C-alpha cells in the first residue's frame, strides 16, 4: 500500500535544496507500494515504508557500508532479496550538505548502471 504520509514530498523538497540537477528534474513515481525517485532519466532512489533508499553500486557501496547504511530488502517467494539501494547513512537527511553528497553518489551510481545495461530489442 502506498504511504499517504508527507514523507515522499519532504524528500523532494530536500532534493530541491540540493540544487541542480535534483532541483530541476527529481520526480516521484508510484511503484510497487512505494515510490521511485527519478532524475536525469534514471531511478536513483526509492521510498518504501517511509524510508529513503539511495542507489549503490560496487564503487559506492563500501562508503555506504562504512557509514552504517542498511540495504533495501524485500521478500519474494518467502526468501529475502537484497537490491542495490541503501538507507541514507547517519544524519544524512538532517544535514543538507551531507544529504547532497549521498544523493550525488546515488545519481552517479544510477547513471553507471544505466550505461552497463545492454540496449533493448527494437
């Protein structure tokens, strides 16, 4: 069930404070009972149960791990599935400079993931 809280809009407001490109193009899209957050044509974050998760990859995950971030895990066929999204570490949502750094890392990871995917069939 999609959350009716104000949390998703709060996150968009935080992203607008970060500045470009987030201020200009960060958008919410309802997905799978939560929200995907898109910017520059890629999904770089998601919200599930009023928790923000940012995209990670092999380059950025060690930084998130060191800072104590938790992975996004959902259950499929009774088994846990971990996705390449992690919580914002520490007080990241409370300090716009810290939040900006994590958001920029997530956007970069999303762009790297997009370039690694093979082109679809036409």
